[in-house]
C-alpha cells in the first residue's frame, strides 16, 4: 500500500468522485443534525491529511501485512467451475475470508482506528449487523488499546450469537438494540445518538461505504486494497483482465472495494448481487439497488427501500450482513450510470451456493458471499456465461458464524 493507493482511479471517465460536497453524481452528501456537522468536517479534514501522510500510510500497510495477513489468497476453484458445465470457464476467488477475523471488515476497521488515534479520540463506537464489523473493530481496539462499544440489533445478536461472544472476549461492550426492526438500521441509529452525546471524545467507526460524507470515501479507500490486489493477481494468473467481477452487496463496502480497481475497464462486467430474501415479489427482501428508489437515510442520499410515503421498509435476508434497507452512494451512482449490473439472489440460492462451494472446494463461505456464488450458478444454468469466461468472485467472509443457520436449513447438523 502506498499513497497512490488512496488517490488512484477515482474518475470513472465522468469526473472525480466524490466531489467537494461528498457527492457521487446526485448521490451522497451530508444529511445530519447540526450537532454532527462540525464532527464530520473535522473527520474530513483529518482524513484528507492522513491519506497523504507517508507515516500514516506506512503504518497501515505494515499492520495490514503483519497483523491482517495481506495480500489475501487468490486462486482458482476448478471443481466448482467444472460443476457449472460451461466449457473453459475459470473461476477465481478473492479470499477475504482468510484475513484476520475472517472477513474484509478489518481493512476498514484498522484504518479508521488509526485515524481515530491520530485525531486524539479515546473511545470507539460502531454498529454491526452480521457481527463481522463489530469483531473487527473490537479486535483492532484491543490491539491498539482503545475503549470499544458496539451497537447490535437484538435479532442480529440472536442469529449471530458466536460473534457476540467473540466481541465480548475481545473486551468490547456489546449493547443490544431493541427498537424497530432490531437489526442493522436500528443499530446505526443508536450509534449516531451516542456520537451526538459524546462527540468530543468518541470516534464513530462506520462499517460500510454508506452514511454521510466523508464515510463513503474513507471506507472505499480503505477497502480498495481488495481490488488492487485482485487486479494484480488476475493479471499474473491469466495475463489479462477478467470478463466478470462479482460480489455480494449489502451496504456495499466489500463490493466497492473489489469493483473500484476495475471500474475504468469497460470490458470487465461488474455484477453486484443483493439479497432477494424470500423473493423480490414478496416484499421480504433487502435488494435496494434492484427494487428500491432514491431517498435519504442514515445521513446520505442513495438507493433505499421505502414505501409510497417515504417510510423505510422492513427487510429480510438469511444473511444478517445484507439485511439493510439501503446501499452506499457510490454504488448507487454506478448503477445509474450502468457501470454496475445489479442482480439479486434469494435465500435458497445463497444456501445452495454455500453448500456447493463447501462440497466442491472445501470452503465454507459466509451466507453474504454465498449470494454471489448462488447467483453465479444461476447464470451458468441460464446460459448467460460464454465459453472460456474468466470470473473473479469476492469471498467477503467465512461461514463459521452461519453454521447454526446452515445446519437448520440444510439439514447438516450433528
């Protein structure tokens, strides 16, 4: 990682994004109470200086290498590719599940905690859905000696109990949120309330490439290490760029981290796979890009799920990390410009993808990532993949946290 890592490939051939107002086209911005505006401007200034400071960049690069295990694995999955019955198909996985803590979330957590220390903040708060962001934040706070409070929806705590244990073991205080849908959206709301009350000493470590500016830019920059590595790795393996780059999409940090380094290469098709839940037609889903409309939520203007009166819709996904009614502004922009193709996979497709990769390659993927695996299987079955295609698929996390759900739904318990 170098300073160029934070400044490369921001134009998409349409302009530099985000602009000085934190917008990606019409998306983004800062829709926050007046009491938070000064904190966001302070954060923006601090990050603008840190991203060009060799000391900050070098420290982050060293920790990513020595403590996270970057670069992460990148390899073909030939038995899985063969099962798709497309002649000459090559499928490569970008293995963020092999990073320390088991997901891509630690890339962002590490960078933002270093930024918080630089700003003199002694207390970190964060929200989490599937728990992987919470685990990553708790891990880094333990590593660097900061106080940590994690907000998590009560429903998510129940279905991701193993990650709650991990956060507690790491010394974090996990606060259950019982309001509303008792999931990620409500955890974000509680985090913001805390931040407003403790803004002088507290750093809010937002977990995905959404929220008010400058968070979408910060999270994107810290996650682009995924795509930068993947681009170099596929060129080394194939001598050319892939035909498809695929990733699951919830808030969007994993996807934008992988897509960003390929966004200016029009021959590479970028496919973001959202959670169709029980089916788009049922309304029980979390597919904001596929079935939502633009609106304001969690401090930014982006695609979200809302009713005719602009009230945020309740969502459903078997994957807690995708169970969120919005998506980041950069992915919203890339959808509207046609650069990212938005698709959705339902719960059954995700479970099928999880089982298929486990049985063919010995890799138990997180249910979030399994949505992209399941959709790839559907593409092959529908004849959408040309012969000799090369595919890079982002495996954002490992499935340890989802084993209880898989055991119940797939009948693979002890």
